[in-house]
């Protein structure tokens, strides 16, 4: 896969239908964005790291939750910016109130010379698929469609 690649986990649970866990990016640029800003937990593989291992690692780093159980591959999707998302679906449950995300540093305010730390993910939430479709980044929405189709076979 040419270009940048991110690997992630689309965690789902069955309630009155399928629900997916989405995360909201932290930091000042995303603070007031909601619709079309959420994502599945994901990140770039380290040098020599298998994408599936990167997906499990990134899920734990961004949420503080461990993945157990079967990881079911989804077809990769390409976002508008050119990044390819390689993802696996996993059935599970967690309480978003227990989210513990890693931190990143950036200069803030811009050109101030001051470094501040922000959580990579500032919140997580469970969404029914219809609402998740409104919340998720447009380039990742096809992963929801795949989950819906494949879940009928599971």
C-alpha cells in the first residue's frame, strides 16, 4: 500500500442493534469539532511492525483499553488526504468514562514558543451505526458499512 498507512480497531457491541466505539481527537484544533471529526482508534505502524500489531497497540495507547477476542479484517479504505486505513473489527465492551489516552506535545498558542501537552484522544463514546455515520470522518464511513454487512455473517 503506497503512501501513509494507519492501522486501527473498530470495536463494536450488540445492544438494540450494532454500536461502535469512536474516539474524538484531542488538542486545540479539534476542541469545537464534532460531526465528521470522530474516528476509530488508529495510528501508524512502527518500522517493521505488522499492521495488526500496530492496531492493537494504538487502541491500547489511545484508549487505555486492551483488546481480546477475534480480530476480523475489514477491507482497507483510503481517506481524501491519501492515507490508507487498515482496520479490524472486534466485538467487545468498555466504559468510555474510563478512557486513558496517551499525550502529545505541541507549540500552543501558535508562535508562542511554549510547549503544551494534550491527550491524543479527549473522549470516546458508543454510537449506533446511524449516528456513528454522522460523527465519523467521511473517509472512514465505509468501514461502518463493511461492519454492518459482515456482522450479519457472524
